[in-house]
C-alpha cells in the first residue's frame, strides 16, 4: 500500500512514507479501509476513522496517478459512505485536490482547525 502513496507525488510529501512503523500504525488504527484494484495491483486507497453513526473522518484518499480521473476516488468514497450511511464525511484536502471535492458533492467548511505535531 505504501507504493500507492509513494507513486502519488502530493501524498508522498504529506505522509511519512519512509517510516514503515508509523505507516503501519496509521493503518492498524484506522477502523475503515477500502482499496481499489486493477487485476493484482492496488491502485487506490481510502483510509478512514468512523463512529459509524455521526462522523467519518476520511484521512486518506489516494489513487495512483495513471488511474486518476476514472472515478476510482469517488467510488472509494461511496464505499466508505455505504458502510456508515448515517455519518457525514469530513476531510482535509491536499492543496492539489481542493478543486476535486466540490466536483463530487463536498461543501467547503470554513472553521476547520489543525494543530501540527512535532513529527510533521
């Protein structure tokens, strides 16, 4: 799965892709992960944390560059939402993806806040 992140330039710079232990913990502690495949190659990942009733935080939505613009990201989001249909989806968009989310039905929210940790 890390190869999908590394192959997508804006994700490779925004996730600790060279820290296998940290990436492993990120996936181990996510309670909802969906993947998209083309034959035997993983081409997309949606990683989320959810309470299954009110909010789903979509922490990662990554699709290999050569598979983008085929609806894979939107399908992964639909699969995440199908598992927790009562929950709204909340996410922080990478700067390169801010135009993508309104296109698929997301609304911009002006009062999100982020406090960075010492590792990032």
